[in-house]
C-alpha cells in the first residue's frame, strides 16, 4: 500500500481524479496484485473522495470505504468482517514522494487464512494450540506471539484439555470472528487448581488489609502523584518537540522524595530538550542535503542506480527512461532482475555481459560501452561506469548515452573521406589548366584556361562553404535576428540574381504578398539552394518555376523543375547529410544543399518536402513557413 501511495504516476491519477486506461489497471493492479499477494479486495479513492477503481464484492468494498473514512489522513490497519470471513485491511493516504498534499486514499485487504493464525491467535503458554476461525479447518501453530485484538475471553479445563474462546475485534469494536483454542497437553484438574485455591484462601486477609491501607493513604498521595504525572507528560512532549517549558511549582506539603524526583525529571527533560533541538537541526540539514542530492540525481541526464546489499535503492528518471520502465518500479530489484537476466553486447567486441558482469568489469577495468535496441529509438550506445563505496560496499552504477558522440565521430570520418574524394576532381582541373597556362602563350588558350580554372575554383569554394555550414549547421544556420521578411520580394530578388548564372529559364509566379518572421539572408540561401538543385538536374532548355502561395496561416515557396524527379522511397532521405537522389550521378557536390535547406527552414518554424510535379516528369519542392500575421489578401 505504501508503494502505491508514494508512486508519482499513481499520485497524478489520484490528484486529477482520473481513471487510468484499462490496460494500465490490468497490468498494475487487477493482474499484478493477485500474482504477488493474497489481496482480493481493493478500493482506490481520488482527491474528491469518489471511487477511481475497486476490486471485490460490493459488500467488501463498502467495508473498505468505512475504513478509508476513519483514516483522517493517517495510515490505519485493522480487521474487517467480509462476506466470506475475517480479513486484514489497511488504508493509507496517497501522498506521492517526497510527501505532497494528500490526493486520496488507497485501501486493500486480504482474507485471514490459517497461515496467518500465528500472527494474532497465540493466547496461552502451551507449546501447541489449535485455532478455528470462521469457515476454516483446524491448523496447529506454535504459540510465539501475543494478540491484543481480542475480547470476551473464556477458558475451561476438562480432563486435561484446555479450551479458550475469544472474539476477534475489528473497526469500531465490531466482532469480526470467533476463535477457539484447544491444548490437550495440560495436566489433570486437581494438581492445577488445588494449589491455586489454597493460595487464594490464605491470602484473603492480607488482601483486605492492603485494600484498607490503600483507601486510607490515597487522599494523601494521589494529588501530588497526579500532578507529577501530568507535569512529566507535558514537559516530555515539549522536550520531544524542542519547545520551552516552565518548572513545576509544588506546595510545601509535598514529601521530600517527590521533590527529589521532580528535580531529576527537570534535569533529564532539559537534557532531552537540548538534545532534541540538536537532532532537529541535524535532521533539517540532512533533509536539505538529501533534497539537493535528489534534485541533482533526478535532473541528471545520466542514468543512476544505487545498489545496497545487491538491491536497487535509488533509481533516477534517466535510469527508468533507458530501461523502458518507471523509475519507481526499479526499486527493490536485484542486478539480475533489473535487466531481466539479459546479456548486453559489448561494443566492438564479440562479448555479451549481464549487468552484474558489466558492473564487475567497470569496477575493475573502467567504463565499458554496450549496444542496446531501445524501443522506438533504434540502436543506442551506453557507456557503463561503476564505483564501490569502500566502507559500506554500496555500488553506484552510471550509464551515459554516448550514441550522439559516436555518430559525430563517424560523421567526422565520413566528412574527411568524402571531402578528400570530391575535392580531387576540381583541384585536378585547376592544376591541368595551370599547366596549360605555363606551356601555351596563346591568348585564346590562356583565356579558356583561366575560365576553366575559375570554374574549378568556384566548385571548390562551393563545397567548402557547404562543408562549413553542415559541420555546425544548427548554430551556423539558425536565424540570428528575427524580423519581418517579405517573401514576395525575397523570391523576386533571388530569381533575378540567379537568372544570369543558370542555363534554364526561370519563371516566377507570386500569388500573394506574404510576410514571415526570420532572417532574410538565411531564407534567401535556402531558396537559392533549391533553385541551384533544380538547375543541376534539369535539361538546359527546360523551365524552372518558382512560386509563392498562401495556405491558410502558412506561406509556401515552391520550386518546380523538369528533371528526372525523386523516387518516393528517396524523398525523405535526400534531406539528410551527404545524401543525393542518385548516388551514381556525375553531378558534382557533397549532397549537403538540401540538408542545409531543411536546417534553415526548421530553424524558422517551417517544413520542407518534395513531391512529384503535376505535369509530366520533374520534382516539386515545397517550403512552408508560418505567416507573421493573418492570411494576407491575394495579389
């Protein structure tokens, strides 16, 4: 019950008075509890006092509701009379962890079976007793505990058999069950009772005399004793709370012994109050340190697991995220249970190690990297580190997701390989034309060589600019200043600047005067990349169409070409780094232009996609951007 009360997800459902989905109820309550306990009756009340979910008969659930009403914000355990017999029940307030405002009540009960008899029914000093509860068979148990929850006890001894009966009491003094106990190991009645009767008879006079003496002296000693008891009770509570208290003033008729006792009580209480104040201060510091520690652990992006005696005692949210379960459900699991006994493959190795083996390896040799398949997140690389406290032996396991680090390393290697390959071609052209210049003084040949060298150099510069942009794309290409950008003017200026340098005809269609918020320079770069991409893959005598359209609260910049188009299975891939629609194409470039377009557009809150051109072959690239205001008039 405490585990559910402190479970944050359970608390959120209770605080919002929300019934969880059926599959959640099944996995966490209806199916889970009966497999792990004898609980058969359950009541879950939300913050408004209404039932969120219950399990069991209507009669039994109603009894749990009576128990919940009697809690008054504190845990309460008792016995209840159910339809099928007595049951042990507990109701706890739902508080979350750390403690929050009470958000409801959680009550559960399980039937009292013969296996539980030892817990509440050992009522004699016999070695073995036999207990009968309602509708239960006799079960022998060993008399090892006392039971304060009984009343109406009777006993008899008949021919060496001791018979004891009592009522099992529950909530509000209700009689929950009748219990009978037999012990056939008692001797005959004569040896047992004769000495007892003799002792009672000979002590009668002494008892009467003592009673008379007590009545005579009561009025002389009762008053100071009552005052002392009340004083001790009061100052004791104040001392425990660390509150100040005033010494008790007693009259002159109080005996010296009481004065001495009172002085001792004052001295001990003063010491207790001082010690309690120190403990409260230390507790406050410890709670503050624990809260700082919890904040640091909970906010850490690294998964943290603290094992005490081989069991998980601390698990932060990052650990739950990496392992695919709520962090609360990891508490109490062993190393084997935490991973379900699975072995994880070690990166760049043929080994597969269990969590216990990984921890031992990390303690002895340092961090180890494993490869896992995370549901919905693909393959991830996790670096496992572990340390052991030299005194307590507690083990702290840290798991850091290094997937992006590995991907950056792979990307750097791929960049170097791609650049070294793609830069060789234009540099060879430049080198060849320079050789021509060195050997041919003819003016016409020199002019042609210079032009070729310039073209090759332009290609090198273009690839270097793309490379610089993509190595820090998110920062480099993000808008630095956000201002109003008139997309119709931006489209017209970009088209005018590119018409002299492309072989195709560029047609501009502006359907509206749209504005967005962003950086003019970056948006021009994105549109220029799309037009350049269209020119690269379109025939020389074809037409590239640039259009501006308004779609509700968004504007669309459209670039259409008459090239081969993009196959459907490649339309998402071509916007990734170093990807091209046709990897075997002889067209120059690193495959970064469309990636840069997507990065710029997403940085402005927009999106980009490619589709088939409506008329004939060709590709239609569409950039959608949010309008700065409502839909502008068509124009």
